[in-house]
């Protein structure tokens, strides 16, 4: 968490890493437009290096703890792969029922324990605000891999990298977020990051799953136009990025409410006939029924490419906070 004056040498670009060395990544609110450009630049270099040589030794000897209190496939494995491709190693704790958490240990004590053995912790936890609590308890970097319905900053950074890689710009794009905008932490982080650019945001959701007012207020303070809809048909033709989300079953208090909205929107080849030819469909994944598999081979389906970009962005973030002094 706190900084250390040693600056990092990275074999690419300007030495801006000094600003991120030893820092936590808790919220997208920490990132300016300039920071994004820097992350994208490093991620781009990482991609080239993975393609050329596969594995580097930038973080040789460093150890990352992957502490997951909620299920994960992509986030945990891409952080592990990112760390190993940078030459470091990983301790994974994803069965917290086998850890001292079951004995009643607090999150603060658990992270203080793990930081004795490692150089940084990636944390996923069901409670909003948990990442901040953990970061305050620790002395080493904490990376938020999803805190309840709060934020998922590294996902939003990889989502931004995907948009940049696929459409080459942010300004003047119309981005439509679809599905569970209330409980989906990825869209909370992504809307905030997009508000750094001149975009138009559409939110399409069932009435009970609307984008939280707190996020909308922050975005509107940046002067960004936001409009809410219940039907996708109204906005699909103008959309450049359709960001589809899963209805977050695990966050519902009432199972009947979940049943009412679970199949609210389905993206398939038929509905996509009304969309532009040059646009992309994204999804943080996992998907349940919201994108039909028959759409997967369409060139606009960017969600598998998005996963791969995630590796390069997470390599960039680890290099920034942990890189060799
Ligand atoms: C997302 C998450 O955990 O918030 N998944 C991910 O990290 N790729 C989205 C989801 O679970 O629906």
C-alpha cells in the first residue's frame, strides 16, 4: 500500500511506473486518462513480448497471493498466468473453507498474514468495500478483483483496452450496457472509466436492475449523456459497443425476483441483424443464457478476444505495482 521511493525500470516507454510502484488498485477512480494510456501502452508491450518470447523475468522471485472468497475462473487464472508469465509465482487460496476464515479470522488478519509471505494480494470478496478495508490493513499492494456489487477495476481496465484495441478510440462512441446494471460490479467500474471520454452511455435493464444512482451521478458530473431504457431494440442500431452482463443470481435476496428477470434479454443472430456491422459485443463472462452460442462466430462477438486482452492488462498492472526496483 504505501510507497517506496525506489523507482522501477521497465524495458518500455517512459518510467512512469514510479507512480504506481507499491500502490493498491482498489477503484477505477484512481485512474486518469493519462494513466489509462500508460496501462494500455504497457499492456500492448506485454502482448508483443508474450507473442515473441512467452515468459519474461521481470517479476522473478516475487510471489502473488490470489485470495478468492467468491467463485472465479477468468480473473483468478489470468492473474496467475500473468504473474507466471512475468517470472513470478502464485499462492492461490480459493477454498476459504479450508483456511482460517472458517475459524472466524477477520479479513484484515487474513491479508496481514498473507502479506508476510507474499509481495502482493489479489482479493475477491462478496462485501462491497472489502478491498478498501483490506488495503488499509496491509502494507503491501492490494489489487481489487471484485468487491461485492462495488467495483471490479481490473476488469474495467481490460474492457477499456478491448474497446481501444478493437475500435481504436473512445470519443464519440455509443456504449450500451445491458442486463444487471444494479448488481453488476463490472459496469459500475466501466461506466466510471468511460466517463473520462466523450462517450454516450445507454443503460438497458429491467426496472429492478437499473444502474445505481450513485454511479449515474458520478458519471453525469463529468458531463456525460446517459439514458435509461427497458427495451434493447430502441438503441441497438446506434450502438458501437454492446456490453452484455449476466443477471447476478447470487446477489438477489428474493429468488422470485431473479426468476422474473433472468431471461430478460437474449442476444442472438436475429436481433443482431439490426445492429451495425462495425460494432462489438462484449461480456465480462461467465454468460448464462444472455448471449446465444450461435452468435459466437460472428466477427462482432468480441468476448473471447476480451478475455485474452485481460492477460496483457493484468501483466501490465502487476508490473506497475511490483516491478523490480
Ligand atoms: C464478473 C464478476 O465477477 O463480476 N466476472 C469476471 O470477473 N469476469 C462478471 C460476472 O460474474 O457476471
